[in-house]
C-alpha cells in the first residue's frame, strides 16, 4: 500500500533552516530534490521552471550545484532570491540591529488612526482589529527603515520575519487544501497582545538570522517570468530539470501568499490578483472564469489517447472546468516545446505532478505528461508513484522522468 509520506511534502521543510522561512502547501520536500539529484549525479546547471518558494534552487545551493529558477509570481521570486542569497557578516549584523530598532520603536509608538492597512479583501477575516493594528504598527517601523536605507538584505529578512508573524497571528487555518479560517478568537489584553506580537517578531527574526548565517556553496539565479516562454528568459543550457508545476485542480495560484503580497506591495487591488491567476498554467481563478468560457485550444494538439473524451466527460458537468483542464495541458505543451531549446543533449528531466478528479472523471495527469514529453521528442519517459495525497482516495503524486535527445 502506498503511504502519504508527509516527509515528501512541505511539512518536512518547516524546520529545515531557510527552507522553512515561509510555509507554502504546494511546495515539495527537500528530500524529493535530494533523491533526484542523487540519481542524476552532479549536474552542471539545474533549471526549475516552476520554482515556487525556491526549494530546488536552495537544495542545489546547499549541494554546490548552480541553479536557475523561473517563477511567475513576483513575491515568490523575491522570496526565493532572499532564501538563496549569500549573506555577509556585516549584512547579518545590520539585520540584527534593524530588528531590535523596529521592535523598540513599535513598543514605544502609541496606536495611530493613520496606520496604513493593506487593501486585502475582507481583511477582517484574517485578523482581529487590535492584532491588525499591532501588525500595522510593526510593519510601519520596518517600512520606515526601508524608506531610509532602501530594500537592503537586512530589510528583506525583517519583512520575511514580519510575514511569519502576520500568519502566526491570523485566523488562517491550513486544515484544508484550499485554506480556510479559524473561528474568531477572543483577543488578549490590548497592550499585552501587542507586546506578544513584537516578541514573536524578534523570535522569528532570530530563527531566520541563524539559518541565513549558514553558507551556501553555489549560485542561484531567479528569473521572474512565464515558464511557457522560459527560453526567452534564459541565456544558458541545462543538463537537468527538477520542477513541480501547479497541479490541475483549479485552485487560486496565489491563495496562500495573498496576504504577504498585499502587505509587501506586490498586489494593490483584486484585479491584479486575478490577472496573475489568469497567467498561471491553465488560468485558475477570478478573471479566468469569464476568459475560460471563451477560450479555444487553437492549433495545439494533445496527443494522448482518450484526452478529448476526458474533456467531454468534464464538460457535461462544467464547460468552464473542461476548458480549464484543456488549457492546462495546452499551456504545458507550449512550455515543453520551448524548454527543449535550453537543454543540452542527454539532459535529465523530472516533473513532480499530481493527478486530478473532477466530478466522476479522473484526469491521469502523470500519463498525460508522459504522452506530452514523448510528443515533443523526449526519450526514456516513465512515471513512478511517489506518495498518496491527503485528499480524495484516487489522488497520488508522481515523478515523471525523461531524457532530452
């Protein structure tokens, strides 16, 4: 029987130094990357075209392997860059001093009616009013330092610590794959809770600082852009690809990182969030709903026996979902067609994917990836089961591997 293997998920990363700086449920475990690198040997350049929080890049940096990352979400690209920096002692000392200053000034400053609050929709679901004010006070002091010295590496570490505190003191619950909210909790005494939030900031910051002080052995470069046209972003060839694209489940691409993106200024209004979701593989949420209704596959064929039958089965329940699944694989086909242009002969390819179920229809994602890789000229293509997923009983995670000619 295939087990759920939580050690192959993000849960294993939470206490692994820089890997645990911010939680992201779709992230895969560092064990997955380590195991695949062991199979390849010592590649010269690794590429992760769907890099998320940068797990592949950070494992490579810790192993002395150069790696390039491509990520559509500007916040995740920013985070991956911060996680893979080579921090100097002077930068770490400056960060420590900045954190102490921010904490001291946050304790001294009285509550203000003029604090900036991020324009996050239904923000009251995320934080109780007094907690939100305490967080806004803390953020304002970090922002003041940011305005004084620019977004230095010290400021970036403080912002990551702030993000950890913000989610710790939120009502967000992670007991469901689409994320939910806890029942409203009664606040503590107003002043006591503010002090606890500031104390938590200092604690989280020290944890981040400790892992940032550990040296990395190689260089990671992050390219913010669309993986479907990754060849236009990249200027070298790669002998290994290790990645995990978004799974075809039509969940919002930014659902877990939305609050961070509003606090840090990567999003300013709901339409921007919708546009980013539309740009994701398949087009997932918000604006995508109306656009998917009019989407057409164009000239891209998915050469997998029974694929159109799967699409039509889903269409009987939801034309939108049928178009979403169809577009997802057309987007992956475009990605693979362009990926070939940046691979060396003999390059090893690994895609970590999960199958899907819409109504009563199973979408055999791993087999579709196998077919697409063959369609675009890859050889030695195979799929193997990694683990059982936590959701529906039919859902598993797979490693699909191949070699470029």
